[in-house]
């Protein structure tokens, strides 16, 4: 780097310079100035600075989510006396409470449902399909966690979209807008089942492979471990928790050991009833929508079974009905009123059963629908649209990536597909009342299908 430090110095020109031209005198002065700068080390500093500036590259600044991570740091006094639960219940640090309160207060302002589709799940078939065909990803997919999304739940609010997600690392994510999410560090392993409490919508139930069942209260800023299995293997099977389902004001929890246990939410680790239902892992548990004393289980042994809670004992329980399948099951669920049951099996078939009458005739499928499954992939689950007996949905292996909504004959009512959808959903859920489908993928992104003016 050269500095032109020539000055008008006519009064100080030496005799030997008088015969030089003006240009020669200027160059001579510049040379002397360079020598002075070298002596002082200024030239070297200027070169170093110039080189460092040239090495820097321009980076495009990415918009980042405003995230608040809630890390449990102390035990709840309510269950501090229960040593067998370990570090099981936590209060949210006080410095975070205001941030969570702000999040809760803003729920109705962010991702507001401005034009609800009233009674979407109760629409006649033609109108239902008409609305389905208007759905698209109108809000850019948002990355809400660094880990893959394994479970989703949608709050039943009809004024604001609130999504809860469980990821592979045990985190619980609350998502309500493109600039604000809350992350609860809750479990120590994958969160495989998540649901909002039906009688207290501020509470969120979560089941994890770490063998625990937890309850988050977003209003009181707490997370409690309500139940934890004994961390030992039974019959060479792990004893981790796999699924949960509400039963009145209690919860049924399925385990990898094949057991289903009913717990009292008011008393941590209080087991009311317990039953050994399967030789293999219980994959899903669901109470009958109307006849609450019945519950349904699917298992890795290829058996879907219907049980009577009133017959639960610690020793044995006899199934009311059994629905045999040739391979491992990933799920089984009743329709809105329990008139039908759908199962998803690793033989690449979905089966629909008529369960209007719970007798032996119900155990034979009325429809078998083939689907494409990736080898050794156990995350496919066909689920009924809430409030309907004639439509179900699931993710798909077709390309381009999509989710699909079917009728009970296996006809595709609509492909949930969009140019903004770049990879397959690992899990998908639908809003309890609205025409909003939410998918999560293994890269931690949430995709929302809705009508064009439904969300802002």
C-alpha cells in the first residue's frame, strides 16, 4: 500500500536538489517518506490489515427464529419426597417465566385463524373434498428443532394455530409463529406420543422412550414427570413407554414390555390398574370414543386387541376381541364414533374393520388397502379425520413428497402436495376442527397445509 505524502516544501529544498525537476523532487520526497513509514512499521501494519480484509467473505444474514429454551433446574416440592422417580419434576426458572407468559398471552395474536372453515370435519363428502383441494403450504416451512420431529399435536383453538412437537432428543417444542417458539428440555429420549389434555387445554401430555410420561403446564410454567417405568428388562424386552391415551381423568400407558398401566394423574407414579396385554411391545393404545371402558392396543406381535378396563388385574387379562395380522403393527385407531377401526401393518397393508358391533364378525377386515412403505420403516400410521367415519390420512412414500387423504374404499380423496414441500413427513396431524394439516419431518421442519386466507 503506497501513501502519496508529497508536500509543498520549497523553503526546505537542499542545494543538491535545485537542479532536479519538480517531478524528480516529488519522487525523492516520497521515497524518504516510505523509508520513514518502514522504520515505524506502519507499512507492514497496513499490508496485514489489507490482507485480512480481502480474506473475509460476505455472508447472507439468515432470519433466525426467536427461541427460548427452558431447561429444568430444580425439583418440584410437590413430589420431592419420591426418591424412586429420580430427578422427575421441575419448576421453570424464574428468569424464564415472563418469557413463557408473554408467549401464552400472544397465542391468539400469532398465526391467527382469520377465516375458519366451520365444521370442516362434519362437511358432506363433496364439500369436504372441495375444501381439501384448496389446501396448500401458504406459510414457508419453518425449522423449529435441530432434531427430527417424531410426534405432533394441534391445540383445538379456533382462533390461533398452536402446534406442539416432540423430537428425537426428548425436547418439547411449542410453535405459534415464524418468529417465536418455546423449547422445553423435558425427556432424555425420543418423544413418541404427544397430546393436549382434553379437560385442561393448558396441559400437554408426553410419552418418551426414556420410560417416562410427563405433563407440561404452559400456564403455570411447569413440567412434571408423572410416571416412570422401572428401568429394567422384562422377558428380555425393554420397559420403555410407547403410547398414551386418556381414560376419564386418568391415563393409560403402553410399554415395550407388553404391559398397559393406568395411572392417576394427581399422584406421581400411582398405578391404579395394570395388565400384561402382549408378548411384544405395545405400539398404540386408545380408549373407545363412546364406550370408555374398552381400550384398543396394537402390538409388534401382529395382534390388535380390544380389552375391558374393568377386567384389568396384575396377573392376567382376557381380550374381548382380537384382530390378527401377519406382521408387526405400527398402529390401530377407532374412528370418531368407534364404528370403524383402522390398522397399519408392516405387510404394506391398511385394514379397515367394522366395529359398530363388538362381536366376532368385527374381527374380519371389510377393506384391505395396499400402500408403499420404505423397507424396515415403522413410522407409517393411518389416522382418522376427527369427527368423520369415512376419511383417513397418512404420509406417503410417493414422489414428489406428499401426504394423502383416503376414503374407506381406499380411493385418494386428495394429495396434500406443494412446491414448498421438499421431503416426506415423518408424522402428520390434522386440526381437531379446522382444515389445517401439519406435517413434521426428520430435519425438524414444520409444514402447514391450510386454505389461502385461513392463516396470517
